[in-house]
């Protein structure tokens, strides 16, 4: 039985130019789609709505992308290009580079909260050049550290899993705040009393909420992220030392 060929915007043949080809460019379509996603979220993105925002009919958009899935491939790769991965030339630089790359990935997801559910839905199956380049550079960090190829990939995947998971929770919170029209401080003041009450029958949770009463949730999130990333990198470094 023949294997079904994987289809992607990056693998299908490009259309040749035609005299009646729409004046819209792929770059314009991607930029407008990202603007729409940032403002209204993933559920708001439709080809019809995108066409209206561009001042064109949806068929003009379809000239460049066959469907919404292909459009998402393009916008995900464009946004992935925002991630900064430091170049490393010797082993002593790997840990600082890994931390900087992890923080850049987190910042990208927080800037574009719709990326969290998108990545969760498709994983790392996209084939775009930015994603490939960033993945290659991240892999290089761990190989420079001293991991062989397969273990470098596992180390990188472990760090990515933590960052994407953590940033996804932050992104979901930001999306909820945006829909409610509240800022973090006002939302916290409303939710905290109910959380404290819910924790009352559970001694450890009750103690935890008491210890964090009045805490800045955003600052606490930064501390928690730093703690988790440090512990993961500690473990990877210890594994290298053991050989």
C-alpha cells in the first residue's frame, strides 16, 4: 500500500506567475495574519476575515495559500524567526547560550499568545526555514556543550518542553486577561480571595497561599521560570560531568 505523501506549504510546487495574479504578496498576507492573530486570537483567523483586512477577496489570499493550515505554517515560521539563538564557539559558552535561547523562545510565545495552542496542536512538524534554522542552532548549543547528536537533541527537546509548557500557561492567562479587559493586578485581586477559600481544607495549599499573599504574580512567574530552567540546565551539566 503506497504511503501518503506529507503535504506542506514548503514542499508543494510554487505556482507560476500569471497575468491576472493578485497584487497581494505572501509577505503582506503573513504580516496581516499575524496582526489579526495578535489582536483577536487563533479562533478569529479566517480566510474571509483576512481578505477583508487586506482589502481583498478571500480568493486573492488563496492564490498564495491553499487553506488555513498552509497559512498557519507561514505565520508560525515567520514568528519563529523572532527567536534569537546566540552563537557558541567553545564549550564554556553553552549554558549561557541555552538560557538566552530559552528566554527568547518564552518571550516570543508571550508576545504572540496564539502560538501556544498552535505549537501544542502541530508539535514541531512544520518544515519552514526559520524553524529549521533555529532548531539547527539550538542543537548546535548542546553539541558544543559536549553531547553527541542524539543526546543533544534530547537535551534540547527537554528544555523546549519546559519552556513551551511554562509559556503556554502564561499565554493562556494573557489571552484571558485580554478578553476580560482586566490587567493582572485587578484580576489577581478578584481571584485571590476565592483561591484562598478553596485552599482552606488543604493544609499545604493553605500555607502556600498564605506565604504568597500580596505577592506580584508576574514577578513570581519570572522567579519560577528561572528556577525551573536553572534546575534543568543543572541536570544537563551534571550529566555531562558524569560522562
